């Protein structure tokens, strides 16, 4: 088992000729689990910091600053929650064999895109269309 773990640590998916080979899946599964573990630790730390700071400030300016900080923490936690759901969804796709392929077209997402965003569910073309990018012609 340790030998397999060592091999996956030095494995580079860019050099693999077979898309979504066993080693490539293991590499991305490891990346996803590491991201998920980091998110869960951050969630725990944020929940502790918010529970510590529940008292009201005497000064109106301090109250406003505290409320703004709580609001920003809430927005950050919501973003992290969506990211956690994306990672969990990617792990489910890995289990059912559809990881690495666009859920809209079925085309390969690509190794470079998965290295940058392991929980990506769309190929670059579909993602650009979803975000409203248009090809621009420079004159």
C-alpha cells in the first residue's frame, strides 16, 4: 500500500498517455480528498471563531465592524459550502466512472483543467458558454 502511495505522489498526470487511467484517477481522487479535508478543517475553525465573538460592542462603530465581519464570514462559509458540495459531487462521479468527462457534452474535461480545478464538471468550452464568454475579434 505504501508503495502505491509513493508512486502516486511522484506521478504526473500530464505524462500519462491514457486519459482517466487507474493512476490518473487515483491522483485526482487524492487531490479531491485533500481539498475536502482542508475545507472541513477551515469550516471547523470558522465556526469556532464565530462562536467566540457573540458579544455586543458598546460603540456603534464597533458594532458595525463586528456585523460586517460576521457577514463576510457568512459569505465565505457559503462559498466554502458550495465548494465542498462540488468536491463531493466530483467524488461521486469518480465512483460511478463519469469523472473527468463534461456532464453536458460527455467530452473529456482535460488534464490541465482538472489539475487547476479537480472538481470541474464542465469542459472549458461549456464553462465559457455558461459564464457568458464570447469570442472576440480584434481588428
